[in-house]
């Protein structure tokens, strides 16, 4: 809330130039560090990793400079690198072979699917790192939607049963955080009940409570192979960019259903939503610096229009200033290394 200038003047009657010089605190690097209102560290990051079938395999994502799909063995090595740089959590997203995609997304329920294999391998080799798994059907459906498609409509309640089963196979594989990103009504409660019924009450839920129908997701869909599969759009279940109050209602419902943490997606275009959710509910709140945000920054840096040494960390600090407790970002490893060199 903005302060009333008259109140400020009454409390601090001499708060004006030349008695007050704001630049005094900015004059030296040590002073700027001393009075910094927010700090950024590797512990703030969740690093998304795309996985693909195979061995010793790296597949560049053309629309995301410096991002690759990794086979499970290389994903394990990436997780080891992340842990060594202080990144607490990685998030796994699969590139599903089109031959395994189906109308109902059955591969999502396969305990031996790509994500489950990656979870088991990573938790075996790097037990100290947290693993987050996305819960939604879009990487597995032939139509590219997050839920079941019936007569041209994404059906809500029938989808919930599949989402709960998907969450269970991921948790049983060793996933630490279940992150439903599908935006179906009631999915957090159904997933929480399913986990608790199988003695998995320790598994956390990070709900994508405010996930907007955004144009910033294009490169991600390239990375998981759903761009060409998607039929229509997702506006009947993802949020309208015009709405803010609705995001608070979504977050309130998810918290009541058992969400431990809240996610806002996309990130920078919706910093106001991050701030409102954090200030309203005081729960762990995260933001996703999505693929489109990442690719815009990288493209500008590669063209020499922006300086990566300046804009990468600045873009991440914006989330902390808005109130985010952490950021899911493709810059996680790059930023962790930059912060380490800065001491």
C-alpha cells in the first residue's frame, strides 16, 4: 500500500534535501550490499530439465538457446551439477515419443514412463536434491491438451481421476513435489487425497494456481513436442490475462484443498499477481519465468541488444522484489554460477 505523503512528512519532518541525500547509501558497493532490501541466491531457483529417451543424448531446443533435451543419464549428471551449485530443486518435463501419445494420455500413468525413470535415477544418484514433477496430460495426449477431450470440450471431473493416478506413479517413483499445472477445478484436493491414501502424505504439492492462457509458452511446447499436437487453445481452463481477483480465488481454493505452495505462471508479465497472492495468503509463493521470457532475453543478448551480465540477474531479482520465495527458471544454472563468482 502506498504511503500517504503527509504522514511521511509528519513522521520525518526533516526528510528533505539537503539534510537527506539518498545517494549517500548508494555511493559504495559495500553500502549498496548492506542496505539491499532483497537478495538472490542459488537456493531461490528451481531448474527445469527436459528429458528424452536414449543414452548420452543431447537434443538442442531450437527456440530456446542453450537449452537441450537430455537423456536420463545426462539428466542425472545435470542434477549432480545443480546440487553442487546449491540449487535445491530440479523440475522434470518429458519429450514423449509421438508413438506413445494417445487420446487419453495413457503413458502418463505408466510407472515406467520417461519421467518416472528419470526420477528414480536422479534420486538414487543425487538423493540430496529435490525433484518436482509436472502433473498434466499435455505431454502425453495426441491432442496436446492438459485434460481429456470429449466432443471438442476439455472435461473436468473425468480428468481428475487420471491426474491423481499420474501424481501417484510419480510420487511412488520418488518425486518430492507434485506440481499440478492442468488448471482443472478440484485437482489439488483429489491429488492430496490420493497421496495420503497411499501413505505419501510427506509429498508436497506446488499448485499452479494462477496459470494464464499465455502466448509466452511457445518455446516450451516445442521442447516437449506438443506444438504440432495441440488442437485449438487452452482458454477454457487456463486463466484470462485480464483477471487478477480470479487468481486470488484460485489460490484460496488450492490452499484449502491441501496445496503447500503456490505457483504463478508466467512470471514477469504477472508480477502483480505474485505480489497479491503473497501478501494475501502468506504461503510459499513461486513464479515461473517461462520459456518465452527466457528466449526473448537470450535472443536479445545473442544479438548484442542486451548485456547478459546485467539483465539475467536483474530479471530474477524482480521476482524476489515482488514477493516470490523462489523462481522456476531456465537461467537457474547460469545464474547460480554468476552468483558464485560474485561471492
